[in-house]
C-alpha cells in the first residue's frame, strides 16, 4: 500500500500546482485589465484638461487677435498653440497642446 499513498500525495501536489498556476494567470489578467482601464481614464482626463486649458486661454485672448492669426503660449507647463481662421460669420479655432518635459 505504500506506493499508493505516495501516488496520492503526488496527485494532490500536482493539483495544487495546477490550481496555483491557473489562479496566478487569472490574477495577471485582472491586473492587466485594471491597468488598461486606468490608462484609458488617464488619457481621457488629460485630453479634457488640455481642451479646457486651451479653450479658456483662446476665449480670454481671442478678442485681441486679428483674423486670421496664429498664437502660442505656455499655460500650466504645457505648450499651447492656436490657429484662428474666419469662415464667413464664424471663427474657427484649432488648438494643439503638448507637454513640456
């Protein structure tokens, strides 16, 4: 009977090893999913913040600009450049925001 008890111990050890590998793979997939969601949320937040910065600056200074015009400045450590064109009765603003590292 001794060989059979050793076989049971080996089977239990193998089952434990397989379950730990499966659980660690699931944990890695969950962590990757959480990080990807965080990165997406961070990019959306940065985009909204950059749009708010550039729009606020353009609205506060556009009355002094001639049409068409270009302007660039640094706002909150970000380089912001604007292009303003006139299409009939409407003004169009094109903004570009880049981080300064």
